[in-house]
């Protein structure tokens, strides 16, 4: 019998984020997409715009929300990852980089979390 490993808190948070996006009428295109240089938690589409979504989970807001952990370095990697996904999937058009912060039972969605 093959026992599967329990899901990590990050995997659970990403599933909750995907469920949230689905409830908001997004279509999930990809999850945990990665190549040798970068990773994207969720790729979704709504109204013709592709949304690259970074998911951050925190047990408490004592040290800030998940949004506080998306620094300039991470923003640069997210921009590069979005461009690579678009190229790899032969997509063009509008896209944006969003973020979801999950703390306990609170889900916060920030559109355009990373801008040029």
C-alpha cells in the first residue's frame, strides 16, 4: 500500500487560493509551474487577462502579512517567471502579477501586486 505524504501548509494554502480564485470565476490554467530558474504558484485567467498569482501563507500577522514578504528580489523573479510562462505556452496579450495572502482563515487578494 502506498501511503501519500501529508500536504505541507504551503500546498494547503495554494489549494485554498485556487479554490478562492475559482469562486471568483477565474479559470485555473496552471499550478506550481516551474523551470530551472523560477516558479509560479498559480496561473489563472479571467476576462481575457492572465493572472500570475503568488501565494503567501502565514500562521500569524505578528510579523506582517504575506504581502510583506514579496520583496523587490521576489518581484523581479515573478516578472521573469511570467514572461517565461507566456513564452513557453505561446501566449501573448494582457497579463498581471497578483498575490494572495492567507493567514489563519483570512484570504486577502491583491491585484497587480507587482507592477513595472
